[in-house]
């Protein structure tokens, strides 16, 4: 069976994030750069991704589905642009920035 997101347990954190951001971009409504920000923030807050790997060392489909649900819930912390002005005045928000040579992505999240 071909995995939708072939993450190996020996992949570096950066490589996992690249693969996950591509997968989430294809299956959910945010861009890759937004998913990279969310994945990095999730890792900072949780310390590790809750993943299970099969005997071959690759991520299992059931683990991918569970992690997808977790990240979909995590993405609900994103503040809409309409609420952006109020978010700047309060200390209850995090601003995440992802920069490439071409563009900058800024995402504001509610703190837990």
C-alpha cells in the first residue's frame, strides 16, 4: 500500500515537517508555509509528534489520520484577519513568521 505521507521514523524534524506540510496542504485549506508554522509551533508546545511507525519504519495510516485530526484542531487556533487588531493589543496571542526569499507568511494563533 502506498502511503499518503511517507514519513520515516529516522527522518529529521525538518524533513518530517516538509512532508507533513505538503500532505496537509493537499488535504486541508492552508498553504504549506502556514502548515510549517503550525507544525513547528505544535512541536515547541508538545515536545514531540504523537506518531506510530510500522515494522518497516514508516508512519502508519492510522497514526497519520490521528495526527491529521490533531493538527486540524490545532489549526483552529489561527486568528482570522478580522480579529487581528484586537489580537495585537492582548497578550493572549502568538505571532508566527515564516520567511522565504520570495514571500513572508505571518500567522497569529491564540495561546492555549
